[in-house]
C-alpha cells in the first residue's frame, strides 16, 4: 500500500490486528434513499485493518446498498466514507481507483462468458492498471493458484462450476491488490458443496489478514471468521458486536429474534 503500512497479505498466516482505534474503513452518518424509501438511515461503522465485518439482516434491510455505496456503485445522499486517509465519498474521487482498492464479489457471478478464467483476470489488470501482458498473465495465474484453480486458467465460464466461477471472481478482485474485500452473499446461489469451496477460500483470506466486509447467511463463516457482526434492520444498525455476544447474549430482542429465525 502507498501509505507504507504492512500489506494485508502475510505469509505467516497470523491475522494482523491494528487495534489502534485508527480504522481502515470508516462510515459516518451514511444516508441513502430510493424515492420515498430511506434505505440507509444514518449508518456509522468503523472496520480496522485485518478485521472481518459480517453484515446480517432481513432481506431489504439495506445490506447490498451499503456495500454498493462503499465502492461507489451507488451514490450516497449524505454522510462520509473513508478508506484510510482517502475520502471515498469526496466529489473528486475516481471510482476506478476506489474499486481497485475496495474489491467486490457479488452473488451473481459476473464473468465475461467469451473470456477464459485467466483472461477475465488479466482484462482489468491490463485495462485499468496498465500492467503489461506477460506480467498480467503471471499475476492472474498466481491468483488462480491462490483460489485453487491453477488448472482451470484456460477454461471458459461455461466449463466451470458455480463455485469455480465464484472463485475466479474472487481471484479477479484479489488481482487488483485491494485493501478491502466486499462480499455480497457470495454463496447464496450455490449448492452446499460448492458453497464450501468458496467459504474455504474466504477462510484463507481471513487467515491471511485481509480486511473484509461480508454479507452472508452462512453462520458458520460468521461465527468462525467475523471480528464483529453487524445486524442491520430497516436501514439502521440495530446491534453490533463479536459473534459470541450476538449469537449467545444479544442486547436487543430483535437481534435474538433474527438469529432464531435463520437457525
Ligand atoms: P438487502 O441487501 O439487505 O436485501 P438492499 O440493499 O438490496 O437490501 O435493498 C434495500 C431496499 O432498497 C429494498 O427495499 C430494495 O427494494 C431497495 N432498493 C435497492 N436497490 C434499489 C434500486 N436500485 N432502486 C430502487 N430501490 C432499491
Ligand atoms: Mg442484498
């Protein structure tokens, strides 16, 4: 990273925890409406480097909108988002720059059908980052290896399973060397066994110290991987805390009800 801090990618496998009260990602009083519906009603959230924030909440509570605001796929109405010292929501921010630093993986696996797995990854590296062909190829292959798909570099999306496609999507985002990774229900469209291979890759990212914001119904991942769980309802944060606290002893009745409903 340009600020000279340690890369999120460590080979040690230990999770670097800043714990400095100086968060990598900071959201302040974020508001967003669609028409008359205020979908985000003043969100405040701070995520430290190496931490994993899991967002849960009923359908329509604003989880996807929040993630989309974070990497400028959706413009905010008011409030601020900061990535380190950079204000993401500043009017002169280049969205392409932000999307390199804040990678996103969607529920709908959006690979280009006419490109191989490797080409899906090299495309952004060459077009957005201006990386030469050979180097882009090397990086793509390294990322494919990281997600366990070294042998599928020349496969087209139609030749891959849903889980493999999702892993290519993760590799594509990782290739940009992001500071933060956002995941919006990455396994919701997958059968359980295919979900597992994606969750394993996510677990490895957690182990490697990647800063992540993850919307998921996979409570096993939330329980094992989350630093904090944020429970969102009707565009507001109802409660936030470590997984054990939210699962076992939440302060709010609504939180308890939600976890009961998804059990
Ligand atoms: P979640 O991901 O928690 O299910 P969303 O962020 O997708 O929730 O949606 C929150 C609310 O915003 C829902 O009522 C949804 O219908 C509405 N919404 C989301 N995206 C749009 C959009 N592009 N235009 C209009 N309404 C939207
Ligand atoms: Mg959603």
